[in-house]
C-alpha cells in the first residue's frame, strides 16, 4: 500500500552517529513547511484481525494527506516477534499486507515512490519474545527498503523532532515475572545502566532540540485506560523528562485501541495508536480516567499533520471514518468529536 510508506521528496537518509548518543536520522520535509505521517501499532498478523482493512484505509488516507512516512509503535510481529532475519513473517505481515494490488497501482502511478519510502518502527514486548536483533537487521531493508527499526533513535524532520524510545526494558514484570515467555535481552542487560543511559540520552536530545514540535514515541503507554492501564515505570522515570522539556505528544501502542488523554498539568497529549490488527478487548480500566477525551476499543490508526503553528491529529476506524480529531497550536489546544 502505496502511500503509507511514502517519504516525500527525499534524497536518502543521513546517518550521523554521535558517540554514545542516540542515532539521528535526517528526514527532509516536503519543502512547503508541512509534515504529515501515519501512526499504527500492534499489527503483524499476516493480514488477519482486520489488519488488511486497516492497511487499506491507511493507503487511502496516506494518499489524501500526502504523507512523508509511517511510524510503527511496536509489536510489529505476533505472537513472538521474528524468529530470525529470514523469518517469512516479515513479508507476510509487512510487505504483503501493506502492498495490496489495488494500492500498488495507485502507488506507482500516483506517487512513484519506491526505494526511499520508509516506515520507522520501535520494538514492542512481543518483538522481544523472538529474535529482537533480527528486526534491527539491515537485511530486512534489503528485502523491503521501507523498513527501519532501531531500539532508540531520533528522526529529525525539521519541523518536528521525533524521539523513539525502547520502552520494553523499563517494564519490571518482563524481568521479574515473565511467566512462560522468554525475552531476548541481548543488548539490553545489564538493565539498570541501559535504562539510565537511555533516559540521559532522551533528556539531552530533548533539551537541545530546537524543533517546533517535540514528539516522543514508545511502545508502552504512559497513560492508558485500556487493558494494560498506565505504565508506572514510565510515569515515574520518563514522564518527568518529557514534562520538563515541553514535549507536545507522546505516542504509543501496546493497548489495542485508540485513545487521547490530556496531561492535567502540562501540554503533553497522550495518544495511543495500537489498533493495527487484533482489538475489541472489551476491557476498559475504570482506574485513572483523568484527562481522558477519547477511547475506541476497535481497529484503526492515526494521522498527524504539522505546520509551524498548528498540529492536527485524527483517529480513523477500519472504514476510514473519522472517530476523533485533535487540533493543537503553540497557543491553545482544542479537540472535538
Ligand atoms: C473488523 O472490523 C469490524 C468493524 O469494526 C468489526 O465489526 C469486526 O468485529 C472486526 N473483526 C475483527 C476480527 O476484529
Ligand atoms: C517513475 O519515475 C521514473 C523517473 O522519474 C519514470 O521514468 C517512470 O516512468 C515513473 N513510473 C511511473 C509508474 O510513473
Ligand atoms: C482543526 O483544524 C482543521 C483545519 O486545520 C479544521 O478543519 C477543523 O475543523 C479543526 N477542528 C477542530 C476541532 O478545531
């Protein structure tokens, strides 16, 4: 599917590795001062559980909004990530699902984007149950050049700086009570310094950022009324850094729903887009509903459109219907539907 992977006018990616800091990728904008992208999470199920229907609508909305790229909030491949970089689930759940024939035609005739199209992904807890390093492998980019998954990194898209944070290592239960799951913690343990360094890098990246819009993406929610609820480890350790550095949006998956929650004492808007396939869990937490302005238990995705002064974020269902819209400006915040 065409448009969801489209990267406007792009001359390729520059990898600038600063020592011991997060990898920084340069994402050139469209040239008209705007930026738009789609956000989807928790999707890889070989097209089932409405994954293909969501993909189809993403193609339509992606074309309409002339998107620059797609963000995946993790849990890219179910149930247990990829078993290796040769796992055919990569093609079956990614390449084959987001490139239906009808969309292929639109894609090539309409936008003619191929090698430079990209989607940016982080790892979710299910991805860590397989060979986590396989998803980071450059080999996957050879199979499908749209794929770019790293643990934590920064996409500098001029207007916006998007910081991707590897949130799975923060969550205590995966280490203390993994039940019958095994997690691939290569590159993560020892856990304490891994988390400490990551927080330090996120903090300095945000502090130094001069972008108009500061966006942080992780797999786990900071705030959610869905099945998993708030992630206390992120509330304690990550949220204070985001508040102190005027982050506009925190975007995540993990709960298989769509949500918009406003922070009560900062400008941060918590946006869950984890509805890329299996949803309808029917399990809404009555606990902390503070700031909740939208919750949808079914499948769908989210679009983000940014200019220097305004942000418009829209949630869609499997039919492409608009469920909720959020407008933000540097002066005020406004939401409806
Ligand atoms: C697919 O989406 C439709 C419309 O929301 C819903 O009625 C149906 O239950 C969904 N199917 C699955 C397997 O979730
Ligand atoms: C895509 O662009 C190339 C180079 O600009 C052109 O030669 C080719 O015909 C285009 N393909 C389509 C399907 O538009
Ligand atoms: C958000 O802004 C768009 C145009 O940028 C406008 O069409 C829409 O009505 C606005 N929605 C709200 C809720 O203000």
